[in-house]
C-alpha cells in the first residue's frame, strides 16, 4: 500500500465526486489533506467524514477562478502542515453542448476554471514544492477530448486538452526540481454521472457497455487509490503523462 505519511496535499473541488474520492484515498495513505471547494459547507462536511476515519484534513473555501483564493489555500496548507507536496487540480466548470449551444460566457468560465486555474495554481505551488525537494501535480483531462465524434463535446474537450498541454510543459520545465506533473482522465460514479445515469438510462447503458471492463470506476477505490499511488515514490520516474483511469475505454495514442 502506498505510504504518503508526512506529505501534504491540496485537492480542489474536494467536496464531492472525484475530488472527494482522491482526498479520502490520500488521507488513508497517511497524507495531510486540504480540501478546497467553492462551497465551504460541502468541504467542511467532507472533512468531517475524513476526520471520522482518523485522517488529518482541513476545509478551505476556494473559487479556482480567484487567484487570491488559491493563494489562501496554499497559505492554509503551509500554516497547518508546514509545506506542500501534492496539488490536485480537480475543480472545473464544464461547458457542455454543441458549438451553437455553448455561450461565450460558459466557454470563458470553462477556460478560467480549467486551464487558466491550473496554470495559476501550478505556478503558485511550484516554489513550495521545490523547497521540499520536489512534489507532484495532478491535473484532470477527459476522454471527451479524444473522441472520434466531437459533436457536443468541442468546448469541453478544448479546455481539457489545453490542460494536458500545460501539464506537459510544466513536467518539462520543472523536472529538474523533482516536480512531477501527471494528467488523469477518469470515469467515476460522481454525483453528476449518477444524475445522468438516472435521467438517461439507455444512453448510460450504451456508455457503460463501451467500457472494456464493463463498469464505471468507484470514486475512492478506483480513482482515488490510483492517484494516491501515482503520487508515491514507486512512480517517481513518471511525469508528463496522461493516464486514463477509465476501464480501457479511451485511446489517447
């Protein structure tokens, strides 16, 4: 089992879904976790659940479109736990729809909360990681960015593909400081996916059938545990990669 004892991680969008699953898995591996989310009540509830399991967790309100909120989250991590080792850029406003349906405002919000927020948070985190002798940054992509049929996924895929490029650049530029940057593309039973499954059962069944492993991943066991492992020393030579955690559905080649 991966051991992240003594490490401190900030996870954005950690009040529910994939972010919460990652926070739970990292805490279970021994990390101190700072759960950042736009709605403080959500991350406070998430922290309470982790604390009930014996983990060290702190909640912080953070809108990833606000640079001051990002800096505040880092300040909380430094004050509470003495440093920063892991950053998970998970929060994202998703501009879903066809090109005609997605407004300029929705696309801009997707860009600001996605690649721009990732760009900012990575740069704010870098000096603190370098001071600790290195660190790991995990960013989020999507298989929607590599679909053969992009109809209805253009704006969403575009902002997520930009995040992949930024991650590759950070891995190249900061590797000498032992800062690794990875991108994951998960399928998981998030609240949003559960809603979609309940409201569009036929489409959801077809989607699940297209996954070679025949199921959608669990938040903590399949996604969170994999991310925690990737942040451990066993993967210390892996950086700049996009890793699909999707049961074999997507082809990123």
